[in-house]
C-alpha cells in the first residue's frame, strides 16, 4: 500500500505542475492548494472545518464554499475526516480532520 501511495503522490505532484505550466486553472484545485499551504504553514496535525475557514478568511465566505477543497484533499489522502464529537456544551459537532504526516511538509 505504501508504494502505491508514493506513486499516486508522485503523479499528483507532476499533474499539478503540468496544469500550472499549461496555464489552466481549476478553482477547486486552487482552493485545495491554499488550504494545504495553510496546513503546512501552521504545521497542523488536526484541524476543524471552522479552523480552516478562519485560517483562509477572504478566500472562503462560508463553510459550504470550503467543502470542495476539503473533499479534494481527502480524495488525495492529504487529510481524513475524524468521527464527529460534540463539545462539553453540546450543540452541533464541528467536523475535524487529521492531516497525513507527509502533507505537513513542503515538497
């Protein structure tokens, strides 16, 4: 599994570089890059959806706007959702994510 993951990351990085060179841009991909840059800048090992929204203020107006970027990062194995838990005061649980250790490092 580890070898397959390494190959996948290798091709993903190269695909991103090719898209950059071609001048093509995908808004969801750009948003995912911004969130990944924020994760790397702050060295997060876990974060909540609210943390990501606040940390990328100005790029995303609502949590719904952030969803495609988080889904893309999840699909590519950079992050994974944690089981939802409610806080000590109850209320709606905040979605939290774990960051893959390799995603916390600049390449």
